[in-house]
């Protein structure tokens, strides 16, 4: 967790917290007026970003470090020829960092929220990544669904979902969107089959896995990182049914469930479930 995040947790619910957030946001927004380039390095991976909103900046500067254990483990196990699915790519932090480690592989980014898609494309281009963004949200089958937004309507929004059970509070907006099963895209040759998958879809991860069952069952797919949103046991059981062993990696965010990791034989992971903190190294 970053220093800013740690201080925020300590001051949560106090007048100092409210004042500090306003001051911090004002300072960041003033800085963003000069259209800065943000350089992010995580171990051997590096990428640049073009944040335009406070939410984007905060995602890169603070929130991503809450997932440090997951991010570092994924990057450490990325191979040069991997096909990486970033399902729920947001503004592309995982996509851009993973791509910096690839030589013969590719990134496939999935993101349905239009303001995020715009910023994702900008960040992909800034890193020389030539890949189309898949805007239809993945699910178990094609259907017309409603995408709900819960935190902000600006780029960098973290809490958008097809799910109405996991997110807390009332949605601030919604729009209709057509879903698609990942296996259908692979079968049609629209995208290559994955070898590493990251799923962060705010509660609908089980439907994503169901729609990718054939691709995830293949021996080539050796790692799946599924962020849990009240459905950790369901994610674990689905991955195990597809032939994966599973462990969990902790997320350093108050009240946040650990990420469920499915892995094949030969991947360096603990043999029994063990939550880790952001300082853990595998």
C-alpha cells in the first residue's frame, strides 16, 4: 500500500480525512492540466501512462499498489510468448506492464466502459501496443445486459459491473450493452487463445470463466488471476473443475477478499492456500 493510502486508512471517517482528500485532489487536478506522462516501473516491467483525471492518477499512484502481491507475481511469471487476457482492463495498467515483457506474445484487453476505453487506447498507443480493445463484456453467453456504474462517471472508474449484488449503494448511471462468450471469440479467430488471464469484473467472474471454459481448459493456459467480489469459493471451484490448482494472494485494501489464482503444474506457487500481503515474494 502507498504512503497516501496508508494515511487515508488511518484518518478514515475523520474531518482530517475529508480535508486531506479535497486538498490532495486539488493538487493532482492542477498537475494534470499540464498533461503529464507517468512512468511506472514494477521490477523488470515498465510502461508510460497519460492520466487525464484524478481517478486515473489515483489508480496508477495508489490503488495498483494495493494489488502489489498479485501484480508482481503475474509479472514474474509472464513469459515472452504469452497471450495475456486483461479482462476488466480499466485504463490498461496490467496490459501495458505485461506487454513490456513480451517479444512474441500479445495482450488482449477487455473493457466495456467508454471513458475507460478511450484512455485505455491512449495508454496502449503511448506504449506502442497495437491491439484492438474488446468492448463487449465477457459472460457465459451472448445477451443484452445492463452495465451499472457505481463510483464515478469519469475515466478510471473502478466500480462498473453487470452485477447488481456485489456493488454497494445505488448506481449513478447505467447503459445497455451486448455481452459475448470468450470461447466464441476464440473459435471465430477474433482473438488468440490465452495462456495467462487476469479477471477483474466486479462480481461476474464466474460467468466470464463459464464462457471461457474451453480456452481455460487447454494446457496452454497455465495461470488465471480472478479477483474475488463476494464469490471466492465459486471462482475457486470453477477453476479446480477446469484442472487448475488454486491458491490466494492477498489484496492490501480494507475489507477486500484475496485474489484467487488458478495454476498448472510447473508454476512456482505454494501447494496450499496462503494469503499473502503486498510485501510477499514468491
